[in-house]
C-alpha cells in the first residue's frame, strides 16, 4: 500500500516522494527495472496489463503487483511465472 500511495502512510510521508519517483524511473541499462522494482515499461514484462504497473518479484514466483491507474495492489504467490501474464490479464479484465 505504501508503494501505491507514493510513500505515504495516511497523511505522513514515510518514504520520500523523490525516492518513489526514482523507483519508477527506468534504469539506463535495463528499462524494465527501477530502484528495486520491475517496471512494465512499454509492456515489456507483462504485455496484457498497463504500462504504469510495477512489481516486486521474489523467490517462489511471488509477485506484488502495483497498478496505480486502478489503485490496486495484488499479491500472488507460488504461481508458475510462465502463466503470470495470463493471470494478470484476467484480473485486469475484471476492472474494465
């Protein structure tokens, strides 16, 4: 939720707004990566969902999907990474 709310917990800025902006800025050598998060820049990682989405991806194919346009955070664990885009597409389709 902290990532969705640009570093704020309620009215308090816990993580600097500058850090949050940099987190979502593509790296020069890897445009799909920011500061510790994976970016869906040009829909390069998950083509079925919005370009503004970003992710924390961990061991065991766990995904924390932050979808700012729809104010949504989805946590998925132990999903086969080969099917992640199809799963995210289904979740995204429900929002439309």
